C-alpha cells in the first residue's frame, strides 16, 4: 500500500470535519453585533411618569415573565427554562449600555429573548428603555444608616 493511499483518506476526513467545526456559529450573538448607528441612537422619548406608565403595561404583559415584575431577572418563565437573566435593579447591570443598545435589543431580541419587533411602536420601544432604566435602584452607602 502506498503512502498516498493512506494520506488521501485522512485528507478527505479532515476536509469534512474541519469546515463543519469552523463554520459553526455561536448560538447567541454578542452585544458587539449591535450596529454602531443603532448603539449611538438617542432616546427621543423623555423619561416621565407617563412614559414609565405606558411601558409598565408592556412590561407586565410581555417582559415580566422572564425579567421578573421588579426587573431582577427572576421571572417564572426564566426560572422554568433555567435562564440566567441580568438583574436590572442593579445599577451596574446596564451602566455600560447606551439607550440605543437597549432599544435595539428590545426591537431585535438578544440571546434567548425574542424580539418585540413590530409589536411595539417606536415610541413604545423607547418607553421600554425608560422603564428598564427606572428599575435600577440606588444601593445605600455603607456610611448611611437606615432611618
């Protein structure tokens, strides 16, 4: 048996296996998949009690099941599906995210989160950004004593 007779099957096997491994795409896109223009988008809807109230209706209808009623990431569906979801009540969770990034994620989805897409209007999407931002609670300083 010649040496090329052994090498040829090995090369064919590598040609089949390597492309399959290299072309596999990650299950979930990263935040880097957000277009730069979308990330830079400014929220045209002022955060107000009215904006928060409008968004809270959507939140309770469509978001709380995973993100939790308080935004702590402990919704019933998330628990059942064993999903790890960020705690929006922690100011650090979204401190490095722009409003444009949040809006893009709401409209287009992220990881296991399905997109809201056309179900919400542009204004409702920005209302939801305002609402998500409102969920962050300031942590009391260690120096401050509860009253």
